[in-house]
């Protein structure tokens, strides 16, 4: 009995683990006997089965737990950074959206003003076009920028002028050969807007608008007014002759089609 105990006391086993190329872990044992002072290795093989419980050393478990903690902290930091960036981007996008809405409102207001101004300009252009291209009233004839009316009834020079003024016109003023030819073709002897006016101690011819006589088609011998109560008429031959205001003749009125203020 004591020999068995002694033998057991001198019996030593050394274990070691190795991982083979097939991925399976195997456990090796080495037996040492010390009864005769010699070592007798006895190597045995134990294969770690599926049910073998594997435990990491305490130092490795502590390191792994520290790694998990660090990984969790890193995850929280990344999540916080993403959340902050999202909040900042959302705020920036909201500000940009508000700025865009404001700009859109301003652009719409500017468009409305431009549209209104455009409509007003179109209306002004339309009125201006009507003035330039407007038709003369019935029984009036347009030549250039003027409308002309030849009466069928006879009146004195003063009454003839009053009739023209009632029509928004005045007795005709002839300023060119072309206009003179047009008046002559109207036929008959008619009052025109030339009258005798006292000036610088003598009578001079003056148009009804106050302008002086420059282009003249007076007949021979009628260069100057013979007295102050004379007006001028144009005969069928186109000659200008003077006659007393009280004589009755047909008359010719002239009306400007597009007289307007150029500053409008």
C-alpha cells in the first residue's frame, strides 16, 4: 500500500495543447517517473471534442473586455458626430430654403412690377401709334401729319376761322410747295390762315399761329397788305390774293394729327 502511495507521489504528468493544420485543437500529455531518478516520457494525445469548454486566460479576458468598452465608446462618438452633423446640415438647409423662398418672393414682386410697367408702356405705345397713324375725321383728308377740311359753305374770314377752331383746327398754314399744290387741287377760292397785322409802323402778313411769312405764293401786286382788314385767299389757279375780311368765301381748315409733348 505504501509502495503504491510512493509511486503515486513520484508520478508527474505534463500537459500541452497544439493546433494542427486541420484547425482542430489537440492536447498532449508527458508522464515523468522519479522513483529511480530517470525520466520516462509518455506522450499521449487527447483530441478536444466539440463539447470541450474553452476558457481564455484572465489577462486576455480583461484585454478583450477593455477592447469592447473602447469599441462602444468609439461607436457612441461616431453616432454623436453623425447626429450633430445631421442637425447642422438640417439647420443649414432650412436657412437656405428660407432664403430661396425670400428670393422667390422678391423675384415675383419684381416680375409683377415689370409686367405692370410693360402693360403701361404697351398702352402708351398704342396711344402714340394711334396719334401717329390715326385716321382723320370724316370729310377730312390727311397729308403727312395734318388733316385738311374744305368747307362747302361760304363765310367771312373771321367766321371761317371760328368754324375751324370749333373743329379743333385753324385756317390752313402753307409752308411748302407740296402743300401749296395740294391746296390748289382742292379747287375754288378759299380763305387761308394768312392775315394783315400791324408791325413796326406798317402792315405785314402773318400766319394765324403768329409765325412770319417765309414761303409765299402771293399773286403779282399783292406783296404787302393794302390795309389792315385784309385776309388772304387761294384761288383756283393757286394764286394768293387779298380780300376784305367781310367777304364771304369757302375756307380750308388744317388740324395736326399727332401733336404731342416729346417729353411724355
